[in-house]
């Protein structure tokens, strides 16, 4: 089936756009592999007037775009614009197509990598009523707090088991902070910090 004139023109443009120099190919390939398709740093040995000329041509072809740099993410600067601001270079969809990469694929891969890097939220654990752990939490949450002797008497645990439960089950698993302080007439008194309760 023959192509119409519009399709022929598009094919010629596509062929012309894919004629990249080695330097342009290296810049685009490197940018396609970086988060947000950042084109910097440029290849070693490409700097000064040569770098400016190469980047200017690539921007003219629509393969690169100059955008505001995110300094919080320590993005490399292509050009300083003053007052601590600057621009960086990003490979455009046209630049990705020029090296044979479909932009949708790059976007999908980057989204997958970003999702994998996000830590899953901690599971909310529910406390069963009537357990020794529930009893311990109730004692620690009381206004007066509790002593080690009272914990031992209520749970039947030894002191080292009670301390382990406070630091392990309550601290690490449930995220509660148990604090203690010496009080006159009672000795060391344990409480759950109000900040975590």
C-alpha cells in the first residue's frame, strides 16, 4: 500500500532525526537510563564550546530540553540563572524516539523503580484483649505508671522477660516508647510516653 504525501514527509523527518552523531547517541542513551531522563553529566571530554554547540543542536532538534533544576535533589546544573537557581537538561520524548526508545516504556520502568524504592507502610497491629501484653500496656498507660514488681506480679514473667517485652514487642513491633524514672517511695516507675501512646 503506497504512502500518502503526509506519511512520506513524516518518514523522511523520522529518518533525518535518527541520524545522530556518536556524541548525541551517548548523551541520549545515558539520559534515558537516569531518573527523570536527566542528560547530565555530559560525556567525559565534552565541555566548553564543544558541549555548548552539541547541546544547542540537540535542543534545536527537540531531543533535549532545558528545565529548572531541582537543587534539593542535587541535580547537576547546565546553566546558572542567578540567585542560586539554574537549569538542567532533560531528554525529551523525541530524543528517546531518536534512539529507538518508546517514551511510555521509560515512564513505566521509572514508575516501577520509584514504587519499588518506597518503603511499605508499617502494618497496623491490633491488640488482643486479655493477653499479658495487653495487660502490660494497660499498666504502662495508667496515670501512675507501674513498677517492675507490679509487672512481675501481674504477668508472672521474670524481670528480664518484662524488659524484653517492653523493648521488643512494645518498642520495635508496636512503636511504643516506654520511659522510666525513679520516684520517691516507689523506685523505678515505667510508663508509655504520651508522644507514642
